[in-house]
């Protein structure tokens, strides 16, 4: 009989407290109990995408606290009362918000959010959000390096003396098994309480994000390396093939420019892509040097052939003059001798043939190094230059760039 009276009394007190909340205004729990209220927070992340300077994340904020006005020991401890979103205005709930949310984001309570009230006074609130917030990135960091995305949860109107925000002790942040991260990986998660200097309750979530380097290599580094290799093959085409060498160089330059422009279009902020821009610029310079080498070699070949032809003409003309003078002298001598000989002993005139290639080899050696040799040496220097560029590039952006 006594147990029935206690149960009835507890039910009456619970009903009275709820009526007071509805009629006299919603008071915070600490005004009823006199002690500060602690709200435990956990996150359930279902989607995450890292942009250039920002992160787009969809998650559920799960908050739990105790309110003495909902204590009712007469009920089953596992039983609960469900309050829908349209009834939130009748209950006191923490005014937690994301402090560093971008202005274009929306912080709204979805219609599917609920509050679960248990007989021991524990309340559980779940709200779903889809926000954009800022990430700290390094200016010279490679895409395979880590970047840090920080999320701050604060109370809008209550001070730290009355309301305390704490992370849930076990598994404060959980991720959905079907979560999509879009070419990035959340390598590490840190949950912290903000510094004591904060006048408002504050929690800090730090996400260490690592981009999948395979994507960047396939999209950026591999195509540009293939373009550089194709340009190198042009050295093995004869320098007289102007059309073939010119097409390879112009197509390679156009391709590397198109890749750089595509990178700028996809990443207009140009901050995180400093390493990619440096890579494209280096490849562009190397390909341009290859094209200039062909122009120099082709011009050198034309000058060399012109000089060679001029030298040959002069040599031929000199030989002709010398041969003619020699022939004339011999002819005069023969005629004078023939006058004293009988006709039967007179020999026919001798035909003299001029050797045009007497000093051709000497002329070849005096004209300088052959254009084919310049192409072979340039091909080796081209490969060496690209290797040295890779060594300096990766050494700088993997080590020194982080220090800067």
C-alpha cells in the first residue's frame, strides 16, 4: 500500500513539474536543482568531404543530460517517453551550435529528431546537420600530406558556471560504415575541451585528413610524366623532319597547358595546389627547352649545309680553273710536238675527268659537330634535367615545404 502511494506521489510530482514548465516558462535544470548541468556530446558522422580550404560534413549530434523534473521511479527504468521535434519548444534543451560554421551553411533541426526521456531523469537529444567548416592547410604541402579540420561546438547563451559541455567518455565520435569521404581519409580524430579562458562552454573536434595520393598521381603526375616522355621521343626523329618534331612539341605544350588550366578550374583558390602548380610549371619549362633545342639544331643544320655547299662550289670552281689551265698548257705543248711528227703517230686528244670528292672528308671534318650528335647529347641532358627536377621537387615539398 505504501509503494502505491509513493508511485502515485512520484507521478504527481512529475506531472506537476511538466505543467510548471509549460505554464510558468522553461527553466534550465540548474535553477531547479541548484547544481550545474553537464551535457555529454557525441557525434555520428555519415559523410565527409574535404575541399580546398573547407570541409563538408553530415553528422548527428547526440546530447545527453539529466533533468530532475523528469525523475519518476515508479516506472520501468528501461521505459522512456518520446518527444517529437514539434514539442521541443515545450522542453529545455541545450542551445549547442557550431561556432565555425560557414555562412552559407544551415543549422536546422530536422523533423525526424527526437528527445528520449527516461524515468531516472536522463534525456537524449539527436539532431542531424549538414555543414561546411574551415580547414587549416599548408601553402606548400603536397596533396599526400595531412591537413587539419577543426570543429567547435559552443553554447549560445549559457555560461560555463551553469552549463558544462563534455565529450562522451567512450567513442565520442563514430563513423558510419557506409561513409563516403571522396578521395580522402580521416587518419586521426581528437576530441578536446576548449581553453579555460572561454566564457561559454566549448568543445573542439580535430580531424586529421589525409588525401589519397593515388588519385593525385593518376590525375596529375602520371599524365604530365607521359607528356614529358613523349617529348623525349622527339629527339630520336631526324632533325630534317620538321613536321614531326614540331607537332610533338606543340601537342606536348598544349597538353601541359590544358592540364594546368584544368587544375585551376577545379581548384580556384590556388592555395592547396601550390605543389601541383610547381610540378606543371617545371614540366612546361622542360618541354619548352626541348622545342627550343630543335629550333637551334634545325637552324644550325641549315647554316651548316649552306656553308658546306658554298665551300664545295668554291673548291670545284678552283679545280676546274686549275685543270683547264693545265690542260691548255699540255695541249699547246702537244700541238707543237705534233707538228714535227708524222700524221700516223699523232695520238687522239686525252679527256680529263675532275675528281669532285678529293677533299670531301676534310670538308666534313672542318664544318663542325654533326646535328645528329647534338640531338643525342640533348636527349641525354633532357633525361638528366628531368631526373634532377624530380629530386629537387620531391625533396623540397616533402621536407623543406613543411618547415615553411
